[in-house]
C-alpha cells in the first residue's frame, strides 16, 4: 500500500474539487454535456451570461497586471538569480492577489526611485556638458568670470543658449556679438550671445517656443572665475554619482528582499497565462463555448478519457472554497453517513471517518455483547431492514455496518460468556471469558459486575477524551496552524492528565482515579505548580481565541472534561440493561419449566423454547437501537467536537443513477 494510504486508516484527506473550464465548439456542446453526465462526477456551475463573462474579463486583466508587475521588477534584476520554489500555494488566486498587492507597492517604490535616477542622470549630463563648455571658454578667456556667460546690464544682456543647433543659429542672428560657441554631438550646440536689452524679451519668448534653454550660470554659481566654476562642477559630479549609487543600491536591496515573492508570482502567472489565452479565445470567438464546473481532483484524468472523442480544451483551477468528496478507503465507505451528520470536511481539515469508525464499533460491541442477539441482528439486517430502508445505496451501507457489528458482538459475547444471557452462555468455556457476566439469578455478586462495567466505561471515556484532545492539538499544529488553539488543547490535555491526581492530593478524593499514577512520579509541589500554570495559560488562550468572555468560559472547558467522561457511563448502562433484562427473562423461563411435573416436562420444554424465543425477541427489539444511537452520540458529541468542524460542502454532480426503478403509485 502507498505510504500515504497508511495514514488513511486513521484520518483521510477529503477529495477537494477543482474549478474546471472546458472549452468546446458550439457544435459539440450537447455531446460534451452528455459525456460529462455519464461520468457522474462533474458538478456544473450555472453561468449568468454577461456577469460571468465580466468576471472572466476581470480575471484576465488581473493576470495581465500580475505579468506587468513581474516584468517591471524582473527588469531591475541585473544579474541572473536562481530561486527555488519549494511549494505552490493551494489557493492560487488568493496567493496571486496577495503577492500582486504586495509587489505593486514595491513597483511604486522602484518607479519613484527610477524617476529620481532619471532626474539625477539628466542633471549629471548637464553638469558634464556645462563643464565641457566652460573648459572650452576658459581657453579663449583664461581670466574671465561668470559674467562673461550670464549678465544683465542697462544696455546689454549676455546669455548662454543650449539647444538644437538650427534653433540656436536662428537666435544668434538677433545677437550683437557671439562670445563663444561649441558643437556638442552634431545636433546640439551651446553659444554665448550678447543681445541689446530692449529685444531680449522677444528672444526669451522665441527661445521658449523653440525649446532652447537659457543657462543662468551667474544665478547658479554666483560671480566666480570660470576656473572656479569648473572645479565646482567636479564636486557636483561626484555628489550626483554618489546619489545615483545610493538609488541603485536601494533598488537592489528592495529587489533582493522580494526576489522570492517575485519568483513565485512569476511561476503562478505563467501557469495562469495558458488558461487566460484560452479564456480570451472563448470570449472572443463565436464558435467556442465555455462549460464551467467542479470535479474532484482524483477524477481529473477521467475528464480527458471521457471527452477524448471530441475536440476540447480543459483547464483546472484551485479555488479558495471548493466543494469536497469523501476519499476514504473502501472498508470505511459505509461509515461516511455518520460523519455527514456533523457536516462534510472542509478542504483544510482531516476527514475523521476511519478514526471514528473504530470507536463506534468498539462502543457497540461493548453495549451489545451477546452472541444470540448478534445473530438476531444479522437476520434482521438481511430480511427486516429492507422494509424500513427503501434507498438501495443506503440499505447496502447499513447492511455492511450491521454485518461488521455482528461479528464484533459475537466476539465480545464469547469474551463475556453471553448467549441470550446465561441461557446458552453457560455452555461457553470459562477459559475464554475475559469480561465478567451477570449471574443467572442476579444474586448479590451482581453488584461487583455492575461496578466493574461502570469503572470500565469511565476509564474508556477518560482515555478517549484525552485522545480526542490530542487529535485536536495535532490538527491545530499541522492542519490549521493555529497557535492559540494548539495552546488551548495542550493545556486541556495537561489538566485532564494531572486533574485526577490533583483532586486526590488536595481535595481528599478517596477513590483511586489517578490512572497515570502521577502521584508516584511527581511531588505535590510540582503537581500543584504545573496544574496552576496550565490553568493560567488555558485562561489566557481562551481569552485570546474568544475574547473577554474567555475569562469565564474556560471554566466550562475544565468542568466539561468531567462531563464528557461521565457521558460514557451509558456504555455500562446499555450493556447492563440488556444483560439484566435477558437474565430476568431467563429466570422466568427457568421458573416456568421448573414448576412442571415430570409427565408434562416435554410439553414444558417446547413451551420454554417458545417462551424463550418470544421474550428474547422482545429484548432484542427493545435494545437493538440503543447501542447504535448512543455510540453515535458519543462519537459526534463527545469526540468529534474536539477536532472536527465539518464546514465543507459536498459536490453535487450531474449523473445518471443506474439500478432498480419503481414506476406507478406506491400503495
């Protein structure tokens, strides 16, 4: 058996459904639906026309936005980086939404840094160009200051122009004199011109129209020697490069912190893009139709096999709230109907059907431990049960449960020496009788048997409740990963284990209820300290999980342990009630036969057999439902409430049910 299946003998994982997109030609829609109907596991999701189309369009836009985010951030990764993706989230859509929201904020930061980088790069370019021009001017005018390049007087204005050469040339025509000029890259030029003051305003307006820059060098650097300004440009260059380095480092650090999220979003987006393309085609094409529905994960391959005769495309998508199907091993299938009473398992929890099955069978076997009654139940399941159960599938499951129960009850009947009580039980060898049985005459030693079964029932309840809380702890740690619920369950387990010893030590309880012999391995001081700490942490965890009311509700958790344990007394009550009634009937039979004369003994035996049959048939009819009902109550109310939510929804597939069909009026 596969390693995973070994765990399924205790807890199974529900078969989570996938949202399934099937795209077929309009000519094959009816054929595709007919094949899916035959498959019997496909639940169609009703589509609401334009509303559904709009949802698909929004999804397509969402995936495309995720792609843009990945592309922007990926473009800022300068060197190749290898990122290992260890696990793909089950809820792909939710994961993509969370990642895209987080990384969109990162994109905003990076783009803002990009803008600053562009501004600084432009400033650096301008500084280098200006220095080049200043060096060119300083050769011709070694002792000049900045007024040579930028000056406004009463009669003349000196300005340095920077722009496209043709535009600069046009403005030069209005100048009285050109002090200096430098070609930069064949297209742009810088020139210093002297204009008359009265025409400069027109020159300024034309420069704005032609997008020619007018450098205000004196305003920027003051009246300084040109050689001094050249030195300042070197300092500016170093400062700008330093700022650019900081921006580059900031972007690299941001990308480095988010590289795993970027890689995961890239993987998820690429996985969704194939689906997006198909959905786009389905929306845009007049020849294609989209069939949307749910299908259990284990049945994915069946879709391909069922539709292989027609042209189609299929895509599967994880959904945050999918329906589920039971996924138990075959022997546990009939018992799923009992788990259903507490709801279907959600995709995020275990299906406890196998675990609960063992305990349910164990409880019934204890409460119904009689070979004769087990045989009667076997006959009733075969011939009487069909009268009350009309559904063939349900009848089949109930029969299987009854057959298993009968085998176990025969075993416990042998162990307790009960075959219609002592009527035939006295013939069972004493060597194989482990459980004590009631004496035929219900004498005084009956009390010891009653006490034994009550203590056994309480011991079973105590152990079972602890086991149930341990399962709840494992679920909180492994499945739901809820820290405070795990703490709550751990404290409850500690209190349940230490509680009996604590009661004996500090409250003078005389009965020996210390099952785990805690008083022999732990001093009174340590026992008291650990118990108080467990209670204190329990209160804190309760307040954390349910709010301020937890300061009161924790009392019910502690007292509830005792209440749950005492609920198991019904194991002894049902078992002893059935056994006592059997012995009372047996005493009637003995008395009736014993009062007959030797002459009529043969008639008496025949009458005794009839009397025994009728009385024990009556006892069987009265007691057969009790073990089932009360064992069901124990697994649903006392056990599964500790670890099972049952908040899931079962798939509702469209299918054709084969079998016997009843026609006509039922009379």
